[in-house]
């Protein structure tokens, strides 16, 4: 348990630092940035207390907001996907989730893609809606959501594959 | 009473979620209104420290370009200095003219963003260098933005690439003025509105700051007109300006303090 706690603390700090120092400065094609810090929310243990989980997600978003000067948009998006994560888990993993036996290291690849995609797209849509905050620019919101989501999903899959490999040793 | 407690206990997850979402939306709305108090900003001990550390490394990457920019500016200043000297009567010393209206402070940009709709820069000077809110920020090529928040060692700048800010600007050749806004699309272009129809607007004209606000002095370059059209009511021009500054590549900036700002504000308040 202690080991698990330290892994998640390290992951929390490392993902925030990577996000603010590296991934927010990519600006691919001028404006496309990935937000792979959401990986922390995806990989949080399923069995844990939901209240604690939502609170930690909020703190994660708030730290990102503090570094990126973005008000509360990351906090809002992070807390929302933390809240709806059980639904997404149920949708993508089905029966495995009902038995409370989801291990992210050994789930089917297709299921993992579905799970990450659903939450990423919802996260990014809320993020850009709040950032742009203008209903008449809904096309810009959708465009940003689409491009950044693709970028984030690919990065999240890569990172999770790389690190799940090393954990199996 | 017990039913209320039961209700809260049953829905505690949802209530916590709703509370946290509410807090973050409030913070978001605050960040969209100009100059409201912000609790979450990067001018604090923690994030300022992290950015300072990362900047000591990344400084070296742009060193060559920044040196060239500084040399170019030195060149311009030298030419002004040596050309002006001829006209000064050396026997006349104006001992009364001790008061400067503007005080300049150099600073470096530690974090720059240009891909969002509200872009904010982080500088390495703060309250310890007597930097306060509403000071102007310019680079050697032109206008950058306005200081928003400060802590001991860092300050955040509301960039001109920001949909909430508006800065007064005018045509260089006449005194018709309007306000600069950004539509959030391209970091190289900014929009100038409220220039009256009577003004002689032409492609390629230079736009400078108007000096009507107490933040920027007059005649700081902004950009050149790349496109213009009349608005729907056909009373004012909507002008597209391409900026002199490359907002994606800024390192050395100057912070301008207008020492008369307080008196000007006092005077204006009395008249209202």
C-alpha cells in the first residue's frame, strides 16, 4: 500500500512538471498542445474512495491552472472526468469492471483505447469551452478539441504502454 | 432533519463534485474579466521558482537570436545618440529638468504563451524591483502588454494577445485613435476598432500607442495596417494590424512606469 501511495505521489508530481515545462510549450501548428497529465486520473486505482479521488483530481487541475495561468479550467475539466470515470470504466471494460478487477496493465488494448478516448475527449471539450468561453466560437472549440485530443490520446497510450512494460518485471 | 442528513450522506460524492466544479467555474469566470482578483496565478513562490529554474537552462537556446536583437537595438540607440549631439548647445545645462516622466526597468520573459485566447507572460522582476500593477511592458520592437499580478520576484503580464484587454492606439500620421483588441486567431495579427470613417487609412500605415491612457507613453510602435474595412454601421473602420513584434519569440523586455499615473488618475477622478 505504501509502495502504491509513493508511486502515485511521484506520478502526480512528474506529470505536472512534464505538463508545464514540456507539453504546454509544444504548440504544434501554432496552437495544438497535448494534455497528458490526465493520465494520472485514468490510472488511479479503481477500488479507491471516490471522494478522495475527486478531491485529488481537483488539486491536480488546480496546480496545472496555477502554472498555466488559466483560471480554473483544468480544475473543472479534471474534476468532471473524475466524477464520470466509473461510467466510462463500465462502458469500456464491461463485466471486468463489475467484478472490481480492472488492472490497467493487462486489459485488452482496444478497451484501453476506448476508455482513454472517451475521457480525453470529454476533458478537452470542457477545457476548451471554458477557455474560449464564447458560444459563437463553438467551431474553434470543436477544432481545438479534436486536434488536441488526438495528440493527447496517442501520447497517453504511448506513455502507458512504455511504463506498464517496465512494471511487469 | 434526519432526512436532510441522509440525503447529504447518500449524495456526498455528487455534492463534493458539484462544489469543486462550482469553485473552478468561479475561478474561470474571474480569469475572463479584466483585472479581477485572481487567486490562482503563476506569480507565486512555487510556480515562479519552478519557472526560474527551468529558465536558467532554456535561456541558452535562444542566446544567439536575442543577442542579435539587442545589438540591433543598440545600433538604433547609438544612431539617435550621436545624431542628436550635434544639436545640443553644450554651454546650456538645464538644471531644472530633473524629473523624468517614465522609468524603465529591464526584465526577462520566463514563460510565454501565444496559443490560447488569454495569453499571459511571466517576468523575472516583481515587487522587490518596485514593479506594480498597470505598468506597461514593451520590447525593442514594440508593445507587449500590461503588468497584471506581482509577487516578490515575479510578475505576470496580460499580453496584447488577450481577448479581455484593450489598449488605446492611433495612426502615426494623424491623431485618430481607437482601441486594440485581439480576436484570438493569429498571434501575428491584432485588430484596431473605433477609428472614425473620416481618418485617412491606407494599407501599410504605421500604428502607434496613443498615450491617452496613463500606462504607455505616446509613439510606441504597434504594427502596420495589413487590411481594413468599414464596420456594419459604416461609421468606423475595422483595421487588421500585423505586429512588429514576433510575439512567439520574446526574451528581453522593458517595463515602463509612468511616474505621473497617480496624479493623472486623481485629476480625472475629480472631473467625473
